[in-house]
């Protein structure tokens, strides 16, 4: 029963609101609690069923927290509009599969491949990077796709922030 409660707590995201009660992003409970105890945020809504055990007793599990000051939505929206093209975000976008051979790969074993190689002027941006296994990445090397006979499973694209946060919270 206790392990189920802990699993539920760890899988329940906390909604973070701006000072004007506008949605900013979702985070885990540890970051939300850190902001609350640090005086940066307040709990707006808490769960009736879930709680966090502390040395002084039960603490209500936050569902929504609001920043108390210093958060300007315009800057946050600009910052979060397009997720950064990192290996982890690429892993979520490509659903943990090599985009050449469709093999399932782990985050620690995957590599980032530049479809149009950096050595030929390709950029490190969403429209030019895909997840690949190390053998496919070595096979392709710094060649163009048409020179290798390899094909992409899905065309590279910019994911939405919702796609990345949904995938990261479900893994």
C-alpha cells in the first residue's frame, strides 16, 4: 500500500502557475515543495488523497503551486515555446527508437545523428537531428543519406513542449 502511494506521488505532476495564475509548466513534487519551502511559491490546490510524510507528520501533496513573485509570463512563454534540442528531448520525440532500423534503444545507449552532417555544414537543430543506435550512426558516418542507402523512419521535426513533458512524465 505504501509503495503504491509513493509510486502515485512520483507519477503525479504538479502544475506551476505564474504570479497572475497563468499556466507555466508541470514539474515533479520535489521541485514544487522546494519552491514552497524556499518561499518562492505557495500551494494553491492540494490532493485530498495524497500526502507527503515528513518528520513532523503528514504534509498535503500539492496539485497546483503559484509563484509569489518574479515570474513574467512573456519571458517564460518565449523560453518554453520550443524545447531545446537535447539528447533526452530527442529520445522522447523519437520514442526511444532508432530512426534508421526502428530498434528500441535506451537513453544511455542512443546516439544523436545529424541527417545533414555537421562536417558538411549541417546545423544542430530539430529539423536535422534524429535518434539512432550506435551501429546505424557509425554506418552512416558523415555521409549524406542518399549516399548510404539508409532511410529515415520519421522525418525530423520540432516537437511541442506538451509532447516532451507528456513523454517524460510517462517514462
